């Protein structure tokens, strides 16, 4: 029953997000959708993916959506019309995909090639070849090390693009209005005044003593848990991506309660900009070190006299690099989204 109920619930959430006109309600539906997806991933024993879905889909994404909502209308007031050509194309594409999926093997069949050849190879040889207990971490960091490096570079590039695009827009607006000293810029449309007031409230210090005290108490534990998830990724669920998101959340929570300016005193704009690319450079640099030591690119076992220890240290290093990049990108996305038009750059 659960295997049927969760997919039906996900479909209902998707339809609800499309049909509802209140955008805050749509954001909350998406948050619930991500939580249900995390439960489904956990039931499928994909715990690493479940942690990522819960932290990114239900956590960071929800905060960023709410921040964006403070700058736009809260209701979708456009008249929705069915665009017949687009509907036909969508239905046709869905039919093609469903037809193509009919030739896919049954993933529950233990005799399909991945289950009969690839999986036993990883389960039998991954520890001997990589020195990593967690097979998932061994696959991502060693067997698919190039893919993971590419994903890290994509995340870093996304963060850098956000920096360049949003700050360029602010700079152009400042030139048009003649403002100086980094004081901006944009005229606030009257229809957005109520949303702007809410954004102002978000950016003022939270004077609730209990909330401020609780946040100050919890942040060290959040950061410690983030470091644990990064370091523990080779032994159990977790890794650089999940741990990086948790570390980024710790700074974002502080900024939400103590204002963006106070948060930037702990993690400055220049520092977060530097860390966006630094993590990817750490990852790539470990591969270059392997080349200098006579091995192939990302062949970690040459990093130390003991091959297993070398693999262990190399994979831990790239997990740290991934965590740095992900945390910095999360913080940058939040800062650039939440920053008011009259804040300093």
C-alpha cells in the first residue's frame, strides 16, 4: 500500500503546485513533495539521495523560494489558457518516452547485466581497490571520480554565474540611477510594496531572545554534524555534498535571525566568493598531485606508501573539496537572493 500511496501523493502534490494560485502555498506543496521523495528514497535504500533530497529540496530550496517571493507578487494573477500546440508536443513526448521505457529491463530482476556483473564487481573488489568501506562513496569518488569532479565544477560554475549576473544587474541599475558608494539602485514598483515590507522585516534583527539564544546554541552542533557527514561519507550515508549543504544551512540560519549583515561578518562576501571555486580546485589539485607522484589522474593510492591509506586520504580530500564548494554556493545563492536593493555590495 505504501508503494502505491507515496507515488500517488507525489502526483497530487505536483498537480496541486500547478493549479494553486497562491505562490506561498505552491512553495509549501513543493516542500512537502520533497519530504515525501526523501521518504521514498529511504524506502528504496538510497539513503544518500534521501539526505540530499531532504536538505536541498525541502530545506534550502524552500528558503530560496520564499526569499524570491518577497520580490514578486504573491498570487498568480495571469489568465491561464491551454496552449494547444504545446499540449500536443508534451503528450507526444510523454508517449515516446513511455514507449521507449517498455524496452528497459526490469530493475527488480537480479539477472539483468548491472545486477549480474557490475554490482558484484563493486561489492567484491571496491574495498580492496579503494580502501573505502562505503561502496557508494567508493563508486562516486573513485570509479566515477571524473563524473563527480564534473558535478563539482558545475555547482561552482552555477555559483559564479549567480555572482556575475546579479551583481552586474545591480551595477547597471546603479549607473542608471546615479547612485554611488554601492547604494542601490532599483525603483520599487508600488505593487511590490507589501512584499518589500516583509523583506525589510526579514532583514531586521530578530529581537526574540529565546530564538536568538537557541540559534547561537544550535549552530555549532549543526556545523559539527556537517563536518561529521563529510568525514563519515566513506563509512556510511553522507559525503561532501550533503555535509556541504548542512554547513551552508548553519550560516543561512544565522543570517535569517541576526540579519544578512551580521551573517556576512562571520562569512564575508569575498570569502564565500573565494570558497566557491576553491573546493573544485582542491578536488582537481588532488588529481594533479596523483599525476606528479607517477599515477593516473585521481589514482589516489599513489598519494601514500600504503595504497589503502592513500586512497582513504585522497577520497577524504575530495569530499572536503566538494563540501567547501557546495557550502559556499548555498551561502552565495542565499545572500544574493535575499540582499535588498539598498544594501551595499
